[in-house]
């Protein structure tokens, strides 16, 4: 630890985080609860003080709660929004010290070592936190001690400050549950007569660890500073958005492009630092009349080169209606992908880049998923011997296997008149009378029994390459299990 | 015997091809020009090119397919691809005749991007703006199964002609000779 400086930890507990969050947005007088479907019933997830005073408690079925308290108001709980709110609080708490972590789903833990004097001492700092949170409509309990465990115990069971090195005195009279142990363990301890942390600290350690495992003593030691415990501060997730506000509105395409270039350079610098590339961009142009327009750009490949992205933006920005002028540009990378730094080599891949840019540009017109490429697949079924994949989301592959001669075009099977296992001498296909000149085959292809394909219900197929005297070279097949002749493709 | 003065047709222009052998013509042209190729087709068309079939002409990884909604979109995509110069060949499948304006725009785009364009058209629906127009039909030959008859039926800067064309898969070469007795 820091030389001569004792570590100090503050723990904040928001006992009514979820309901406080909802009530902040829309204050409601009287009992109020948030409900969530748990264990097959709609149960109380969080409640305000009025509701608690009426005798409601957490986990109670909502139907019962309504019976107790007819004027109860309720909302659906949204735990993920609560989590977002808590991470906002975590960001706010960095105003006190830089080392702030989250504790469970409803608390924060801060390492305030060396920061308390900036707020006039620990007492003043804690009071400041309380007042500010109270003003924001949040109920909070604060504990301050030498260790994370002790601070947590104080925040949850006896608000206050444990002076330096006096953790045991402060925790002595608290119940054993304040050690962050499981409920079943705390019940078992109470049955043994160890009700308070003070009792536990005096009890012999060996039988305890034999009976309860190492966890219990670890928690006790962590609270009493015999074992260290780290606080993990959470890093800010990188934010890929930049904006430019202008003193005077602009309207010319060249001006907007110049603004977009500035933003792109900034954004790409950020992306480069994180080794990321952008896949989807959204540019919001705010006009002086407070209306705004959005231009979205999807790229065929994750990029972070401002010049290349800018040239792709050009067409879309030209379509924007500037009205009386645009006074704010905001550029956000809505979808990013990791793009590791690559070694530059003397073999240029300029062609590949320009093709990818072309795909991005065409993608803005027809949709990126409509631009496709063929990938090899392992199947003898003609229509499954390749995969059609979106070009933007796949890499080309050259692992093609040259099997038998295949037609250059394929179409859904078209029936023709014919009987017998040999190709018909004369037949009509698409109203063209054709005469067989030479037939090569058969090549028997069996359906893939592990895939249920409707088109292959007719069973085996005997494929024939039929060259007609009229010139056309067709790919015919005969289905012996279900006699019939079909045309499925045409050769070069 | 070899007569390759007419094939491949002029670079940086748009050409047309019709007939049953149009697909082979397109792939032969793709094989003659360098990689990459973009193929613009309408999404509803059930007839599709088969990568295991054109393996003898070009590698399927060199081909990018673009599905469009209608012919207007096909033309717009083709124009953009031609102008970009990122590909060596743009093949577009048309179902309706195109006007002089559209044809001319394709020519200008091809010239700007130094890219060859090839429109596969239904028989008799050519545009006057095309540089050349070919009619290709497979021919029955007891000995050979790739023989085709290629007719040059329109040429803005030269004479017309008829050839027998044969693609040799092993050497990836086109053999183009005047038919006997012509």
C-alpha cells in the first residue's frame, strides 16, 4: 500500500435503486412497487418507503400486495435499465475519486485513499455524497472503512465511518450476515450461537473452517484487513461519436463534405487507437429549424481510413436537403469491428480495395445483402454444391473441386414428356421441338437423406448430358423411382 | 485459321450479346479479360449461373453477383460499376429493350472507367448505342461438345462476320475459325 497512508474504502448502497429511478422520472405519491416475473409469479422487485410502511416486502406476490394495499401503484421492472442507471452513477462517482467499481446490482465501491481531504475530510465527503444523491431523489446508505468488506457491512447494516484501524470495534455488534456470506451459512452460524461478527472473530478458526469451508474465514479476514481484496474500477467503454457545431449555418455540399472530413479524421483516430474499424456509420445533420436528417452508410468491410470513407459518403450527402442551413454535424459509428493493425507489404492490394469500395457504394443502392459471391460447399446435389453468401460478410474461397461436367446455368427442374430410362429421341422443351443427337450418362445422384429437401422427394436422379441436333446442350434427369424426365440446366 | 481480331471486342465500350450461347460468350470474355467480374441480374430470375459449371472459364471467387429489383436498378448499378473502374468486366442481364439515352450513358460510363460492359439481351432487343452485337448459338457437332456459332451482327467500327468458336478447357483458350465454305 502507499507508504504511510492507510487505505480507505467507501461503499454506497442504493436499497431502492430501481423504484427511485422510475420515480425520478415520474413522481408518485403513496405506495409504489416495481414488479417482475420471478419463480412463476409476478412478484415485487423493488418498493418505495410508503409501500414498505404498508407491510409489503420484496419477493411478495403482486396479487397479495394488492390485497394488502388497494391503492398500490405499480410498474414493470426493467433490470437492464437499472444497470445502465447504475453505470451512470458510477461515472458520476468518479468526481470523488478515480477508483470506482460496481458492487452487485445495487451498489458502488470507491477507493478514496488520499482523496478525502479534497472534500474537507471523510465526514464532509460522505455528507456531500448523501446530500447530492438525496437531491437527485435516491435513497442511499454509506459506509466508510479500511477495507471493502467492512465498508460493505457498514453500508448495509450500520451506516457510518469506522475510524482508521478500528474495523473490528465498528463491526463487533453487527450480525454475521454483514460478512457477505450466503444466507444458509449465516443461519447455520446463528444456530451455533455465533450471532455477531465479534463472536465469530473470537471463535477458534480451525473448527470453523472445517465446518464451513474456507469462504467464511476469507470473508472475515477480508473485512478485518488480514486478507487483501481488490476493487476493480470499470473502464469507460470507448465512445465512437464526434460532432461539430457551427457558428453559422452551411448549405453547400462542399462545405458539408469539409465538415464530414474533419469529423471522419477525428473518428478514425479514435478507431485507430482502439484498433477498430467501422462497419456502419450514421451522420446526423441538424438544421437551423431544429429539424434533422440522418444519412446512414454501410461499408462492405470494416474500415478506418478517412479518405476512403469520405468518398463513399459523397453520394448520400449530396441528397440531403439543407433547408435554411445546417448548423451541427454529428457522426457516429453505430457498428464497429475489430481490425488489427496489419503489416504493409510491397504487393499492393489496390484492386481489392477499390472493389470493396464499389461494393459499399452499390450496397447503399441495392442493399449489401444483395451483393453476393459463390462459396464452395461439399455436396453432390447440383443446387447445393455452392453457397451464395453476401460479399460484404464473407471471404472468397478457391477450394473448388472439379467433379463431373456441370451445366453453366441452372434453373428449377422443368418437366418434359418422355418415358423409359434412356433419354427420349424427340422432346419439346419450352415449346422448342428438339432431337437428341448424343446423350452422355447416366450419372446417378442420390438425395441427401440427412436433409429433407422437398425438391428431392422424387428420389434418385439419373443425370444425362443431352446434345440436341438443333444445337442446345441440356442437362436432363430421369427419376427411376418416380418415372419422369426433367430439364435442369444448360451447358455452354 | 485463327481469327481473333474481333475478339475480345473493344475495351472501354459496352457490347451486346443474344442467343442461347450468350452465357458462354460472357464467360469466355471474362476469361480473356483479367479478374474481377461483376454480374448484375434481376433478383427474381430463377435461372442462375452455376459456379461448378463455369469453373473452366473463370474462378468463381472472381465473380461478384449483384441482385437488383428491376431493370432501372440494373442499369444504375451497371453504370456505377462501369464508371468505378474497379472491375474488368460488367455483365448485365436485360429483359426489356433500352433506349438510346440509357445505352449512351452506359457507353460514357464504360469509357470513363476504362471497363468493358456486356449486356445479355433477348433476341432482337438491341440498342443502337451498343458498340458491337453478337448472336451466339450452340451448334451440334458429333465430335465436339463446346462448338458454338458466333455471329457479329452489328459493329460500329468494322465489318461483320461469322465464326465457329470452341473453348478449350484444358488450355483455357478460345479457338475461333470461319466456318468451312464461307
